């Protein structure tokens, strides 16, 4: 899920992200914004939404979206920006631990509903090991993950 969140930021997290830069921040935009978020379920859901697409551009916007996604996995990634996105996700996670009551309640409920009966998945809340592992991923590993 952390890798998915990082890819979401890379693709649609700001005006310099891949999709925003190529669909929104252009002279004749396809959309007014790109929204990317995930939901954790037994099968995770990925939501990718283009906002305020003019009716006459719906078909072209969809085609361009998939072209950009295809190019993203075929061409070199902006690896520095991707690492930045990962570091930002880590900082936001730390901030959430300190400020959000949902940081712990949501994983506890999710684990209760979908996790192992021994609650072993909750042990991961006590560290940032996933971030450290993702820091070691190569560009090829990230590209493969995005493609998947």
C-alpha cells in the first residue's frame, strides 16, 4: 500500500507530477485535475479520476491518460522525483501518527475484518520498515510495480 501511495503521488500528487503535468498543466488541458487514491480491501482498489473534463474531450482524455501511463512504464522514470515522493509519504506517515486518530483505528479495523486472526499484521504499525525496503528498490522494480 505504501508503494501504491507513492506511485499515486508520483502520478498525480502535484502540478509537477506525471499526469498533472501532461493532462492539466498544458495550454489546452484535458482536465482541471487528476485525483488518485487507494482503498485497502481484500483486493485493493485504485481510483484514478480526471476532473472537469469537457464533454468534447472525454474520448481524447481517456486515450491520452492510457498513453501517458504506458509511456511511464516504458521510458525512464524521474527517479529523483519518485524518491522525493517516497520521502514525502514517510514524513506524512509520521505526521499522521502524531495528529490523526484514524492512523491507528483504520488499520485495526481493517486487520480485524481482513487480516490474520492472530493480528500479526498490526506489528508493522510499530516501525517504518516498508519505507526502508522501498528506498532500496531500483528503477526497474518501480517500473514493474507500476506496470502491475
